[in-house]
C-alpha cells in the first residue's frame, strides 16, 4: 500500500530449525493504532523485532517508508541496581537532549520532576512512562511498544493506554503494540491482529466486537479473554515448515476479519 509506513511481505523467522513466524503480511499506516494479540510464545515479540531489524529473516522482507523514524519501547529493560543511572542521563542515551526537552517530555508522560531519580528505583508504571518518554524524544513516525503494561495494575494499564491515544492524537504517530490486555485493546485499537506463528485473523475492533464470536469471547469478564487463548491453541503447526496442521479460527468467520 502506497501510504504504508512499515510493511512486511511473506515474513518468516526461524529459531533453530523451527519457524516461529511464517507467511506474515503486515502493514501500518499513518496514525493507525494496531495491536498484536496472541498466546505466550506465539511470536509477538519476534514479529516486532523482525520489523525493526533485530531478527534475521528466513523468508520475506520488511519495507520502511523513506526516512522513517521508529520509537521502540522494549518489553523488558534489565537494569543493574548498582548502576548509577539517573532518569535524566537515561533520556540522553544515545543522543543528548536539553534539560528543557527532558523536563517537558517527562511532564507529558505524567512523571514530572523525577529527573534525578535512579532508574533502578522507579516503580513499574514510572519506568514504563520513562521508556515511553525516551522513545518520544526521537519524534517517531511509528511508536512500537512490546507489552507496555506488563506488571501494571488495572488503573495503571488503563491510564497508560489513554496516554498512548493522547500521544497519537497530538503527534500523529502510528502505534504498533503487543498486548495481553484484551479488553482495553479492543477499545483503543484501530485494528487488532491475532497471531499464532502466523496471522490467524485480523479486523477492526468495531467489526470484531459485533461478531457473536467476539461477544462470546469478551462479553463476560476475564473468561472471555481466556476463551481467545483457547481459540489460539485450537490448532498446531508443523515445526519444520510452520504449516498450519488443523485450523479452527474463532472470530475469523466474521465477514470483516481476514483469515490468512
Ligand atoms: N532467541 C531465541 N532463541 C530461540 N528461540 C527463541 C528466541 N526468542 C524467541 N524464541 C522462541 O520463539 C517463540 C516465539 O517467541 P516470542 O517471544 O516471539 O513469543 P511471544 O508471543 O512474544 O511470547 P510472550 O507472550 O510469552 O511474550 C517461542 O517459542 C520462543 O521460545
């Protein structure tokens, strides 16, 4: 697609002899919020890493728009508690930023005035916001977040997604994220991609949420979220070829979702 910022065709990644991702076609356009969901080990982080060049591709290719700037918020940041790294210094890695810019971006993400705090002493929610702040300093065209609310409580998670939507509205950046918070994902994404080694189904949350399958899956609290994961386990793959051996796509039977 011509206005695509970042796209992948027939993307495949192997770890050892096994395909952990295969036949993935992906694209993201300006201002879109796209969320990738799927069970543990389904290849979500691998897809993100492949898109930003941190994985060797076994098949396919990734294309970026000319001059594309990506802001990446990783799933985990291992910080040595003995490392005397302050928030302020962290924000200047790898490129030095002014005190004013650091102050402004911390205020924007809701952690004003923590410049002098050691990174290793921050709460999970504060650290996520500092990671987001650092990614925003690059003025990204695409913000990529790998499970940004892992370890946050429900209010913290909801507040973080609200912040992401505000950032998208203010800066116009596209957002690609991996999430396990399925209820929030459904309300805050333009498009949801269900991954299990390949793209099982995808569609807009508005359409997906009208589907009987969606209502069954998400209508009743966390039982719904659980059901989606059951759906993903309903089929298996040949570890050598990555081929789908048996398929039972829950939500993909709706007309606007796209089984691949
Ligand atoms: N560096 C690696 N070497 C070997 N296998 C790997 C490596 N990284 C990931 N894998 C395997 O690839 C598969 C996909 O892993 P990935 O981390 O992408 O899944 P995920 O969907 O992000 O999982 P989670 O929800 O648990 O974070 C898993 O089976 C994992 O064990």
